[in-house]
C-alpha cells in the first residue's frame, strides 16, 4: 500500500530524469541537513518532489537555494582550443540547494579494508590509462598514420619537390580534396 505524501503533490510527473542532482559531502552541516548541486532551472518544489518520488525522502519545511557565479577567467573558453589572452569569459553558474530532512542522514564511514573493491586492479588500470593518455597527447597524429601510408606520403612529397607531379583540386570531393597529376 502506497503512503500518502505529507504535502500537496505537484502536477509534474517524474519518470526518467534527464538531469543530475548531486549530493555534496558537507561535514559542516548538521546530520538533518543535506546539500545538493542541481540544474539552474530547478526550483525548491522540484527538488522536494524529486527526493520524495525517487528516494522516498521527506523534506522538512526549510529549503535554501542560491546560484553561485563562477569567477571570470582569461584565456580559453569552452570551445576554444588555444588560450586567447585579453579574452574574458565567465563559466556557467551552478545552483546549490540545502534541504532540511525529516530524518537525519549520516555519511557512512570510510572502509579500512579495500579488498572488496580490488584496489590494486583499479590502480593498475588508472596507470595504464595515464600511459595511454600521454602517448596520445603529443604524438597522436604520428600514431594514427601507418608506416606504409607514411612511406607513400614521403614518395609523394619527394615527387612534388622534384616537380614531377602537380596538385590540382579534386572534383570528386567537391573541390575540398586535392589530387596529384603527373606532368
């Protein structure tokens, strides 16, 4: 038998959320308070309905929210690859909500033994991932080209420098590609 909500339910139906609600670890708050990072468009009623329907957590009367603006940064934005000086932008703001819970929530203690999580295997996998990232960082273009393709490009460059062949626009690629023709 389903229990009745202690408040008037909103008309929004919540089935599969397409947003993130992040529970922050906040040791300075009492046990009956929880802090969340939510989408900017989230309201206090949305968070209350979400917690009740998704986790069956009842929220007390106090919900505080604030939008935290990010600091202005110089240089690279989200779509710019290289840093551009004298270009200022402000990263997206984040919305934080603090909720008073009806029942206190205590974070579980950190485990002393990590054998259940196989810590050595996770460490080895992260080291392999770091090695792969380093190899892809500086020489990623060199790794993408095979030795056979590299030797063909070397021969084409040599023929171009000697003047044996000439580059002309390719009609098959809409003028974007280039094709070599012998003289």
